[in-house]
C-alpha cells in the first residue's frame, strides 16, 4: 500500500539552500497529509518525463518518522512521510535530485541529506526509492521504465 501526499503547504519561501545539489531553501517547511489506497500511474506528456520518489521506511525504527522533502534543481517539489511517494513532471535533460529530512530525527541522527544527478528523457518514467534507516547506511535505487 502506498500513501500519496495530497496536500503540501510551504511555510516559508526564503532562505538558503541546504548545500547539496538539487535542494531548496533550508528553512522551507511542509505539512504532509496522505491518502490511503491505490493511485493510478500517471503517463508522461510526450515532451516531458515523470519522476516518482518512493520513501520506504519499513526499517526505520524511530517514531515519529520524519518528513522528507524532495528537491529538483534547487527547488522543493514536495514532501512525503512514512512509506509514501510523490511524483512530478520535469523537462528532459540533466537534473539534480535532493532528499532531505525536514527536521531533527533522534539523538545522533541530525539533519540527513542525499543528492544525486540523473538524466531524464522525454516520455519516460523514472523511479527513485529512498530507504530510511536509523543506522547510517541508506540505499537509493533507480529504475527507468
């Protein structure tokens, strides 16, 4: 079962980026509300690509689970929490993707940020999976459909 963030509210627009490629302003915060149930897979427009970012918190033992912000090319595109996903449409070409915990998550965890570089192709769907873990090892996978 996936949960889809249905409403995302930015609380602040100003601020400095987190420093990792792809991230938006460090002080921009989101409130996340989710919907339970199945949601259809959106097909990309022929001249765009779609990215899905899936947050897998199955092995994350701390509670509450963090809100994870997702940025593309220096702007936040949304946020998710606890075994959910988000999707956004993007232009083809090279991009930077960033995932960042919005707030402190337990002693010794601090703020965690991950970033990667990818190339999007017109008409393609790209899936990214982030696995939240209390241990310092986290895996991210990429599959292009």
